């Protein structure tokens, strides 16, 4: 029984191969056709039949490899399935593949939807699921206790700061993850981007990320309380330094976090 992490050359995106009893379960296989092929070869080399493919959320970089494993059951959380059904992620895969000159295996499919918050039998594993909203509304963490491993999608990365679609949700998720890491720590924590962590390392990242989101909250809320306009409060938010650097899209993602923080505090109309 074992688990290994693969890293894409794009954004250090993580894929996992979980193996037991001659069966393989993949988490977020990605990103290019060639990289999916490397994961498939490794499964072959280990004598594994890949019976399930899981996705942590519907962002294109996490679901673009599902189609490379047509024989496996494609398993996602209910909200991820709903978002995939809109066709948006398939469009995002096409656009991003064109923009980055990537060959991808095709649109993602869903064979099985998971209720989130309870355990499921997936391939040879009992897999616990935990809703992680904040980066996207559909994020799901997968915990495989037999492997002492927790996959957390786009949270707890050492190579990105938080990218929040909803700041209040993101803070609640980080607080819940920190609590879990203190009280019931897994040995390995695998984020969607960048290297895996020990529980202690993951906890330090959760605390730093949470401190950043609270700094952002307090700066914007403070400005508004002092009578700032939305534009002035946005400028105050933009001056808040994230907890770590990210390789690409830093300015855009910082601005998105500030807009999300403003939406938490101010009606849009
Ligand atoms: Zn991602």
C-alpha cells in the first residue's frame, strides 16, 4: 500500500497515485497528455489497475486529466459535479490548453457524485471527505486514513498565497483545517500546488494564511468604518502584503482577494 505525488511542470500542480491490492486511485491527474501518460505508465509499472479518479475541485488544472483515464470511475463531490455539468470547466480547459500550447485528453466526465462530509469506499480505500470552501465553492479534501494522508486541493500551499473566491469561507476553512491538524493530524498533507507537508508544516501555513486574510479583512473593514469609499477601501486592501509570493498572476489574484473581501462587507449594488 502506498501513495506517491507527481508534480506538473505547470504551477507545480500535484497529482496523487494511491495504491493498494493491485488497484490505483488517482487524485487530480494532470495537466498535459504527456504528464497523464507518465502517471499511467507508473501505474502500469507497479502492476496497478486504475479504478477511480478523484478531483479536489472543478478548476480546469485539476480536472483536465480525468479523460486520460476512460476505464476508471470519475468520482467528484456533488458541487464539483454540478459545476462540471455547466460545461464551464471544459471550456476553461480548451482555452487554457490553447493559451499554454498544451495537449489535453478531452472534457472531464463524472461517473459518481459524492455526498461531502462522510466517508466513501473508493477503489480499495475508505476515503473521508471534507468540504473546503473558500478557494472555490466546491472544494473537497480527501483523507485516506490507511495511508495517513490528506489531500487538500488549492489550500495550504507553500508556493501560493490564498486565492479566495469568498474570504469569509476561506477563513472558516483554514480555521477548520488548523483544528484538524492539531487534533487529528495526518502524517502527510498534499496541497494542490507545491510540495507535500508534514502536519506541523501544514499548520504553520494555515496560520500564516489565516493571519493574511485577517489582515486583509481588518484593513478593508477599518477603512470602511472610517468612512472610506469602496474605491478607497479597495486601495487600502491592495496595500496588504500577502503571506508569501506566488509565481504568476500575483497582482491579479491579490486584486481578486480584495474584491472578494469588499463583497463580504459591502452589498454589490
Ligand atoms: Zn489549482
